[in-house]
C-alpha cells in the first residue's frame, strides 16, 4: 500500500525493544522501514519496501543498511528470543518440541551468493534457490516460532575446507539449541534420521522422534532386514488402535536395534486401518519407555513447527522474496523475517484483541492485514492535516502518497 506515513503500532513497539542495537537514528529508521515492509508491502524486496513509504530516502540507503552497515544480527536474534520468554504463550517449556527441517527459497537469478540448483519436491523440478535448515520451537501453547537457521552451500561454491553437508549443519543446530538450554524433544523427517544425528542427539541426552525410511535396515527377530519387510511380517492381530482426535490409526511398536546406532530405539509402525497392506508411516525414538500417544503427539508437532512457519514466512512475510546478491544481506533479511514472525505470533490467539488489531487474531495472514489496517488512519490523518493546516492541494497530497 503506497503512502505509509508512520510506523504501525507493532513496529513502534519493536523500535522500543530493539532500537538500542543500532548506532543512530537513520539506522533505526531503516530497521523500522524494513520491518514494516515485511509485514505489509506487496513486494518485499528492498525497492518494493522503499516504494511503500510516502516520505523516505533513496532505496540505495536501505540497500546499504541491509548489506553493508555494521550492526549485529546475532545480537538481534538473541534479543528476539529473550523477548519471547516474556510472554507465557511463547516461553520455552519442558513440554515443548524442537522441530528441525530444511526448506528451499526460490530466486530469479544465479548471481545471488550461495544459490544453486536444487530439486523441489513440491514442484517436482529443479529450481534456483537457497537451501535453509531451520530449527523451530513449538511451545506448550502450540505456538510455533523459529529459533535459528543455517544456509547450505554446495561444495562447488565454497572452498573444500569450508564445506558442510546437511548432517553437519543439522548437528550444529542441535548444538546451538543445547547450548541455549532450550528444553523439549526433537522431531524431524526421514531425511535426517541418520545414525550420525541419532547418536549425536542421544549423546546430548536429548529425546527425539524421527521419521524412518522404509528401506532402512533394522535388527528384528534375530536378523537384519528392511523396515518395510518388518512391517509386512506383522500379523493383523498384533496391531492395536490408538485414538488421535478424529483419527484412529493402527500401530505396532517394539524396541529394536539399528546397525551403527549406538543405543536401542523404539520402532513404531502405523497403518491407516487394521488390515492395511502397507504402512503409512514408521517412526523411531530413543524414548523407549514412552506411551504411543506421547510419541505421536511429539511427531505431529513437526508439521506445526516447520511447515507452518515455512508457509507463513513465504506467503506473508517475504521469506523468499529477497533478491540481494550479498550473502550477508540474505542472512540479515531472513533474521528480520524471523523477527517479524515473532512480533505477530505473540498476538495470536490471545484472550483479548490487541488494541492495534481490534479483533482476535488466529493466523499470521490475519495479523498482517491488521497491521495494514493500523497504518490507514495515520495516513488519512496526515492527509487531512496537510489539506486543512498546510493548505495543500489534493493533487499535491496524492502525489506525495503516490496515488497518481
């Protein structure tokens, strides 16, 4: 919406909480501009964000702020996480879950630092993109919020001594979560259910629930065979029903061993019906004493923790819109997206509506639209003051608001 005159309320609050991390007033102005743009701009690029404001600087100033000016993005992220602990609905808890996954952020060109050709499973084609591994926290309230991320760089794009594969980056995120003493069990999909990761988590004394590939070799009934073969050998009468809301899957579970995994794990095989020929899912956990319902509850939060943020970040907050060539600019952009998400997620599903929202918010999309509505009265007030106090003509007001 061209013609934004002043920051929305949620950005004013952010300026009070984070403004001291920037050296001067111009830096704080750019910080507020960028956050506002991520929340309400139609095009969430540097030029698109700059064009939303009626009175602003040249877009090159915002570009330099995001790519060159010295401000500490890690300090910004640490402050964001500390602010989340002030709200009971986003505070860490032992009942929380740490969901980790990777996602592709597609781009238009190959000159952006660290982009490469990656296979997009959703689109069933190769795309030019960044590949990010993101750790997300799902709080006891059910609210998800991202914690930190790592960007994968293809081996050909970096010196061999600096190359880190997905497993290395994944274990870095595990270590980061443990170093910050963030409680909760870990959950992830089958791509990351490797012996290295499982052993690393178990050595950290952290629980996990991971998805298991059907062709994975497991030790069962005195021999080693594929997990799919184990599932096929389970008789119908050995399967039990479990109620999960309106769903009633059937399961078989047993504590087993997996070659190269240095601890016993509990295997859970799930079918959509009692006499199903093929299982729909197989899970692993090092919490061999857990009840089946607890295992499934933890795993189901993988979707809440990863896919929900990936969807909201891409659809509403411009997570993949940044076209800056600088890797530093891309990193800062994503940390600011994380901040924008945190500012909104605390306003969701509250007992009463925020004053700036004027209605109870349930989704990030609703929150973004509420922020946009919050800017409209300010713009209208400014226009009326220019007409009545400063005697501006209508064409001049429309020109400043970019309505002509």
